[in-house]
């Protein structure tokens, strides 16, 4: 099997005995967890907050859900003609505008767009290469985005839009793919963008797993090795950056017989070099991760009106806060991986994203949505740089 496709291969999960903080010796102030009714029982895989009020999510059975009141109520729908597809990625732009990406070989890989809050959807892109398999996308602006595909004959057929309507192949701009290299469609976070021109694509399938980096909107790229395991069943599943230099990757190994593996690493130089985090979250394979306060287009900090109502002025603390999730569990770190805290009983959630400095959403199996509220949770670990 050249790819452990998450469309057909569900994980045999386990945790690994990598170092983790002994939580019993610390006074832990856990975030508040609030289940929300999504209006669907279809598995949800990706989530994309526009701000603390408007959030889009997507998943199996051609399903999308959206809230405009911070999750108190959700509206669910199915894209006509996409009932058999899995929307493994979603990008919210506003309460009216959003994009969806479905996975699969050949024509099952598609991109849809709505401009009326999900009442109607327009098919923008449908893959015609039977060997290509699009995994995820990310957007710098409402009209500028990039979508990643598994490699085909040594080439990544990455596509880009600069007008929010049409998509062009820019695969010739990327480094050659390694034999068998691909990305994981686990939560729609195998691509991350930051600012106006930076982007990172993460891969697996081979050793080493790699991070592909552009600083000019995809015109040129460089590839860098990561310390996370790479094999036909292993690699980097998720990537996020809090600024142009500081980021985190998460991943693991889907092979149930695999030996213990690290799950997270960080970079301080824009993705050129990576170091395993001092502690590991120990939740099994990380499917998705997100930095606090990084949300919306370009994963910027957000405007003041999008931030939380309380005035504890702890933005400096929260910028190092990261949540990771996967079928085996969920955890958070206040200090970019120096310490980790497990979210008790929170399993089978695939995607996570923040809608403000302190509020995030987890999405998972059976249409489950969990709001995570860090208001009142101070920094309990050591700050990074």
C-alpha cells in the first residue's frame, strides 16, 4: 500500500512512553469543555473559525456545519452531488463565504465554494488526474489559497488560486517529491499559511518526513527534514505557525505494531530546522493542532473585537498555548511543548482550531463538537521565545 489513506484506514491507536510531565505534581487549571449540538451524526474532520462567533466545520457524507453565535446553535447541510464525499478541509471566510475540499483519487478530489452561507455551492475544481489525491488547503486571503496533493511521478501537483475562483497547477515550483511521499488528510492541516506570503506543507510516507516552505506565495519552495518518523504508515499530519519563525508539527504512525514514536516538534527559524518538544503529549498520533489566537485568513492574531470579553491581559502567555488532538486523545501545552496536560476523556476528535485567544473548537466522530474555553487558565509552564 503506497498510502495509508485516512479515507479507508482508521487508526489502531496507542500511546507511546515518551517523556511527559507528571501532571499530579502540578496545580492544573483545566479549560472549560462544553459539548455543542452540531445537527448531524456524520463524522466531522476539519474546523475553521472566522472569529469567536462564526465557525465552519466539515466531514463525511458531503456534510458541512456552521454557527454564527459562537456555537450556541449550529446549522448542518449536505452539498448536492457530494453526498458520498468526505470534506476533509474547510476554510471559513465569513458567515456567508466558505470553501470545502473533498478527498479521493481522481474526480473525488474537489473544491467547492459558497457565497450565501451554504445555501448553494459552486464546484470550482475537480481533479482529473486519477493518481492525484488532494489532502488539504489553506488561504492567505479570501481569494488567495493553495491546495496540496500527494505526489504523482515524483511531482507534487499543488494548485493555487489568486482570484478565489480558478485554480492553477504550480507543482513545477516545488522540490521533487521523494518516492512514495504524500500528505495525510487527517484534519485539513497538512498545509499552513501565515501572514501574506508564508506557507508550509508537511509530508510523510517516506523517511525523512519533510516540511516544504515558501516565503513568496508559492513561487519558490525549499524542503527540510523533520525529526518525526516517516514511513509508509508514518509522517507529519499537522502543522501550524504562530508567526513567521515559530511553529509546531504533529504526527505519528498509523501502524498498530509500530514501536513508540515522538508526536511533536517545534521550529524557531521558519521551518528550516526542527527539534522534538522537551515533553510529548502522549495521545497517540496527532491528527490536528492549533495555536491559541491564530485564526481566520492568514492565521493572524485577529482584531480586538474578535478577542474575548475578559480583560486579564494575558496575550503573552496565550501565544505559546497549543492544543493537539487525535482519535487517541487530546492535550494542551501552555509553553509550546515544555509541559503537556491531557484533556480527560476527550477522544476521537480529529480537528481543532481557535476562534480567539482563548476559545477553540474540537470536531470529531458522530458529529461531535466540543468548545474549549481557556478564559481564566493562566500560563502554568515556562515561556518560550
